[in-house]
C-alpha cells in the first residue's frame, strides 16, 4: 500500500481550506461595512455620531472654568544689547484653558551668544498655579550674529488659583549666559513686575 498516493490529496485540500479561510477573513471588513450601510445599523461600527441630531462623541474639557476670565499680561526685559519681546501685550484666558503666546528674539550683536530667560510672576501666588507646558525658559540657546528666533510659551492656569486674582503678569528677563552683564536677581525681577502690575 502506497501511503504517498493518499497524502497529496489531503495536503492540497488543507491548503485550499486555509486559503478559503484567509480570503473569508480578509473579506469580512468590507462585507460587514456593506451590511451595516444597507441595514442602517452602523452605530456599532462608527458610533452615534452618524445618527442625525445626535450629540458629538467628543467630550468637552470639563477642566476649563468658563465662569472666570483672567487677563495675562506679558512683559519682556533684556539684560544686554538684543531685542526681546512678546507678540501680545495681554491675553484673556479661562482657568484650565490651554493658551499660547509667541516671543520674538534677535541677537543684534556681531558675535555669537548664549542666553537664557528667567520667568517671574505677579502676584507671587500665581507662580504655583501657572503651569507651562512648553517654554523657551526651560533651556539655554545659542544664537549667531543677527539670528532671529521665535519661541512659544504654552501654558494653563490652574483652576485652583484664588478667585480674587483677575490679572497675572508673566515677566521674562533674558540675559547672556557667561556674559559681562549679570542676570537680574530674582527678587529684583519680582519687584519690577509688582510695580508694573500695580501701575
């Protein structure tokens, strides 16, 4: 009895069965989509957003306190011969709302320089509630002579900030790292911002 004569038909049937199963599995997605479109039971596949008049399935940000508005003022100081400023003087935001402001900087010297910014806040209690997601103050930068840069500050004000705070002044002092002009002491910067915020 030759076992090989019965071996090949079984293998070919198994291969044919495997190919059919693969083709059926591959065709399931378009078949299911067609079935759902024809019967109108597309809710399971694509959510309630396809039902006319249904609310969107994107949940609102419940962290934003729309009942309060805080004015954020932007102050830019430089200790050295370069240009440094915010594109906005102020911005109104709700606590918990993500906001962005752009600062422009230019090295107007004829030499390369390394610089860094120090932030300060007025009133001082705002510092603990002013959360910066992205900020150029996180690191030092090296700029070539005449080079211009634009940097974003992305921030969120914590809704836990005291309700009596209506205005926050964010102040940056930009100074040359290792330069002849020393950085302003933090106490001096806070005092300057306090004077500016009170005027």
